[in-house]
C-alpha cells in the first residue's frame, strides 16, 4: 500500500492513500481516485481551516457565546420539562413548515414528513 502523511497547518496530520490498485467494493476505481472524488471541504473553494481571519472570528464568537450558553442552560433547567417539550414541538413544526416552503426539493427532508 502506498500512502503519504500530510501535515496540516492547523490540525492533526493525516494519511493520504494513493494506492493504484482497485479499491475494494468500488470496481476498478483506485484509492487515489476515491480520495480525489471526496468532498472534504463541503464544496467550498478553499479549506476554511487555512483562512486565519475566519478561524479567529470563529474563536471569538465561540468564546462570547459560551458565556451566554451556561447562563441560558441554567435558566432553561428551571422551566418544567413538559413546558420545554411543548415549546420544542411547536418550534419544530414551525421550522419544518418554513423549511419545506422555502427550500422545496433542495432539502434532504422527505416530502411526506
């Protein structure tokens, strides 16, 4: 097996397989071709981990929201469970309604949901 260890700027190293023999269960497709076909950045043109400004913005937002998250969870725990369930069910129905109306067939939610 032929593999290359790739070191990332902002993350752990990973092994990139470039084996030329057929990949099991994929017919005559090699591991290299399978790797190349994977959408590892969710269709983004650049790797978001390599954009330093974006990483800093995400870190700041994470720190700011974490201060409020603890207080919000403590407050939420004071509300009776049944009330939280009712609010959650109503919010889901409202979300699903708008999701189906605005996104139509471009969503993964089945039409019968």
